[in-house]
C-alpha cells in the first residue's frame, strides 16, 4: 500500500507539471560569451528541441547573434531560433549601421533589437558606476540616432525591446515606434531593479501597444530580486494578454533554461496563476510578438 501511495504521488507530480511543449523563450543566454555561461548555443538549442520548445531567442549583451541563429537552424532543424543585437558600447551604442547589418545577415534570423542594457545611461547611473554609457535621449527628447534605429526596425519589421532604459525613455520610444509603424514592441523586464516601472507605467506601455517581458531569473536563481507574488500581482493588473514570460537563464550556477522555467511555472501556479495563463505568456504571446503563427 505504501508503495502504491508513492507511485500515485509521483504520477500526480508528472500530471501537474506544466508542459514545455510549445515554449518560445525570447531571452536565452549561452556561450560563447565574455561572462561565464552554463551551456553553449548549439547544445542549448538541442536541449530545447528535445524538451519540446517551439523556439528560442539567443541573447548576448555585447555582440550580435543573428549568425548564431542561422548556424543553429542549420545544425538543429525543427526549432525556431532567432538572434538580435543589444546596442551596448561594443556594438557601437545606438548604431543604425550595426542594426541594419544584423538585419541583413543571411537567413534573416536576426529579429530583435535591444536598446542599451548594461551600458545604458539609466543602468550606469542607477548602479553609480563611473564608466562611459550609451544614451537614447537627452533633455527628454529621443536622440537622432535612436530615431534612425527605430526607422530601421520598422523597415525590416524587427522587434523593439527597450533594454535597461528608464521608464520615461521606454514610453517615449514606444510612442515614437508606433508612429513609425513598428508593431512588435516589448518592455524588457519592467520590474527589474535597472528599469523599475510602476504598474501605472506598465499599463501605459500596454495601452500604447507594447508587451511586457517578465524574466525568470529575477524570481529564481542567482539574480533573484522579486517574489512570485509580485510577478503574479503585476501580471493580473496589466492583463495576461500583454505579458511574456522568458527565462533569462544561462548563467553558471542557475538552472538550465527548461528546468528553470518548470520551477517558475510551479511558483506562479502557487500564486494562483492558472495553467492556461502560463501557456499564454510563455507560448502564444511570445510567438505573437515574433509574428509566428
């Protein structure tokens, strides 16, 4: 009888686990990189395919990943893999030429432009680091190079991600992006300590046509800074139709992307987020952002 109870408990755990089939993780770090990573790009794509993922976006803060995506698709067919460019100093900052070159890489799998992340003026000033930074605006106005990048994003139908910009900068970019015909916009981890959007600002971003990306490593792992209850509350207030859940994993010492996501699903379910809502934010919403139907 005791053995039967154990088997029943195991079966219940398996039944209650959220399926990874169809997951589209838009924020996946991997090697090669300048910071320690737990897995390289090809092995990550192989693992994701094995676990049933629909797709991945390979992210690197300091160099473009469009060519990585092309090679990954060649080596591991049957899974959607995309790359992008983060407009940090090593990529020339807010550099229209770098964005256009990335968009033209063979295959066209470079699909997302992150505004500056660790080199963003907002990030550097918040952390009180004494080093050069990259600006997207000055005196409340977006810089000419920022506007030029938005035009390239519109031209190639890319995804705009706001990076570690200040909330006011993000909202200004979203407004301008919409006016220039950009339809795929995502606010990068709005609850992160380097962004700090209020719920009111998040609602404003959604009203302007953006989606909101909540990243897993901020509630589970070495960079934990939020609680699951905070995520669940914010998601409910802005509406699940505008929410994307990504992993932001790949750091040494953190779970691998599939394992980390499973733990995040469990944490959200404990806060009352329904399985269908998790399916929406980790599968259908990110696919919609990237135009995958």
